């Protein structure tokens, strides 16, 4: 299951904050801030999808993520590789390194990451 762009924006706020009340979520948005009802609707949808839960504290709800950011984006990237790169991580890596205009320093850092992963295998 995926999140919409608006839901992802709200989820990013929750991932950063770990837990938040509605007023905290609204404060975290840049201007122009969405309406409270809009955020409430997004939270309801995200709760129904199993991405968010809340703890009731009196009349207030403290929201928290049920899905880790790394897990969500890992699944997202794997789906991208499967659907757009013929399930080939090599094709994805080739596209990524050629089309993202990485600097020499960034490419060297990427190479170090790959070398470190190779050592682990």
C-alpha cells in the first residue's frame, strides 16, 4: 500500500517528530498551512491504511508512525526497480549514476558504500 503525496508529506513530519498532537503537526507545515480538517482527513486515511496510530489522552490524540521510514522507502525503491528497470538493480544503478549528475566526490562516496557492502558478502 502506498501513500499519496500529501500523506507522504504528513508522514515525513511524523517520522521526524516520532509522536505529535494535531497542533504540533499543523505547526510543522510550511505556509500556507493546510486546514485542520484536511490534516484530520489525511490522518484518518493513514490510520485506515495502517501507517499511523494514535493514543487517546483525554480529548486529544497523540499520533505516531507504525511504519519505519526506511521500510517504506525500501519497498518504494524495490517497486521502482521492479516496474521501471525490469527487476534489475544494475539497470537502476546505471540510470541513477548517469542521470542524477553526481559529482566526482559523490561518486567516490557511492563507490565506498558499494565496496563496504561487497566486503560484507
